[in-house]
C-alpha cells in the first residue's frame, strides 16, 4: 500500500505546509434578506440601471420565487431576464445552452450582473455561465484535460449573487462548478477563484417550499461536508507547494475550519428533524441554511474525502441525487472505514451528533458516531437504507464502482485521512449496501 497522500502539486519542497487562507463571498443571512438585493447590487458597484439575468429552473418559477426576486430588482430600477432551463446535475451542453442564451440576448459582453437562484445545479450553471462569458470561448476550453483543454480562467466578470433554495451543497461559497459529461459517464469541475460568486444571500423564506425528502437529502450532503472537513488531515500534515498558486482547493483542516465544522454538525443534526417534519418552521430553516453554510466553509476548504469520492461514480452510473448518495455512503465510509484514522476525533463527532458516550471507551465512542448518524437518518423516514434501496445496487456492482472511484477520484482519495486501496473501497461499497434492515 502506498502512503503517498500529499495533496500538494508537483514539484513541492519536502517541508510541511505553514500557510492557510480563507476566501469568501460577501454573505447576507436571514429571513427576507432577498428583499435587499438592490442594495446589495449597489454595494457591488451597480447603479439601478443595469440589466441582469436570473439563472434558475422551471420549478422555482412555478413556486413564485423567481417573480419575487425579479419584482424586487425591478422595483429598484434594474432590468431582469430569466433563464429557467437549468437541468438537474447540469451537463456541459446544458451550460452551453445558458451561455448561448446570454450571447443571443446581450452579445459577447453578456449581462451587467447574474443571479443564481435554486439548488446546486442552478448555482453551478450561473457560476459557469458568468465565467465562460467573461473569459470567452466555450465550457470545454476550461475543463481539465483530457476531457477539455484545461485553460485557466483569468477574469471573474460582472457581479454574481447566489441565492440557495436548499440547505446543502455549499455551492454559494465554493470556487467550483460541477458539470456532468454524460457521454463519458463522469463529472468534471471548473475550479477557480474566478468561478466563486461575489455574494451569497441565505434567506430561509426561499427554502420553505423544499419537500421533506429533498430537505433531508440536501441536509445529509451538508452534514457530510461538515464531518468530512472535521476529520480530514490537518493543513500542516500536508506538504507546502513551491508556488502559492499551486496550493490545492482542499487544503486541510485548520482551527478556523474546525470551528465551523463543530457549529455545522450541531446546527444540522439538531434542526433537520424539525424541518423535515414542518417545512414552514422558519427558525429551523434558518438554522439549516447556516449549518449548510458553515459545513461548506469547513468541508469545502478543509476537504471532502472518501464519501464524496465514492459518490461520483454512483451518481454518474445510477443518476441518483448527490445528497441521497452521500446519505447512503457516509455511515460506511466517513463514519465507518475512516474512524480508525483518529478515534478520539470521531468520539467528538459522536458527541456533536448528540450521542451519549458516557462510560464508553474512546473507540466505542468513536463507533457510536455511526450509530447516532443512522438513528438520525431512520428518524427522518425519507432516506434510503443504503445503496441497495437507493439504486438497486448489489454486491455484484461493487467491484466496478470501486474501480471507477479509484480511477477517477484520486484528487479526493489522496485527501482521505486513512489510506485506501481499491479493495478497501470495494469493501466500503459492500458495507454501504444496507445501513439498516
Ligand atoms: Fe457534497
């Protein structure tokens, strides 16, 4: 087994990392924060005569959220167009359609500002669209080789504000747009600081329409980010790149990210039952949005690991939602296989999830994190009991899934706090078939 697990770029000096950084959009949080969008655009340098585009999907139009946001902006003097053709887990072609819409309406310069309104798919489409229009060319120019040409983005473009309607993906703060490549059965990310939004507006009144099952699934993604971020390598266990520009997006946990992980695990695990049972509970919806934000600040800077690596081949092959896939995989991976990497740390996770670990040994307490997590999932009553219920996956499929995880997800696997071989991944897939009977 190889212990090569540096997430630093080659060539690197053989010295530990000593530096960490935080980059964040402006963040506005709270009920009816979406009513202050005109003011927020003003802060981003736009006077009330600009023309912007809301990137969203048709469900959010029917639910009235799009009109609400557009009316608010028009009252402040802005002109607003709507692109509602976003598809779930968007393909590169779907983003090209949005870019073509922009160029048809506004020419090569595009709009004066962009809004992404919706779940991760809408936000990622908005992020990629703004970036490609600002930098010219097409999506594949900027997707990593061999799928694309791997060009670097150099421009951020005009202001982009993201308004999540789910509490989960963390796309509102992340520097990545994830796009699927259906013909290859893979997902690719365009990852750059120029992809990150300028501002995020977290308004719980935009999330009350999310149905119970999607509420639970997106929450499991958010919890995954928080726990994976809390249990990944510490930043100075990694190697320092020679050039700061080569410092990876997933740079290990720091005191800063741990603080957010701890708060995220607490907020998400203690409010998710409330929002799944009563979608109109604004206080709990607000807590979930904050929990997802904090989880993203932690997990999407410290680093996601095994569960996220294994989720991509499952999503690509079985077309499952990201959140439900993370839900099915987390007990066996993050809270199963990885526990041996640092039992005292996982014992703390168990406590944060609400488990009573008094009288237990450290190792028993660490294993209790999985028990408590499964208890939470069963209470929610809308989540699959494992990969078998999720997508009919059986033991016969786990070898292929393990192979494609190891082939396509080295970036995430190298961050995993416990080294993994293909055989290990296959065993974890088998363990994730049934989390409960
Ligand atoms: Fe995720």
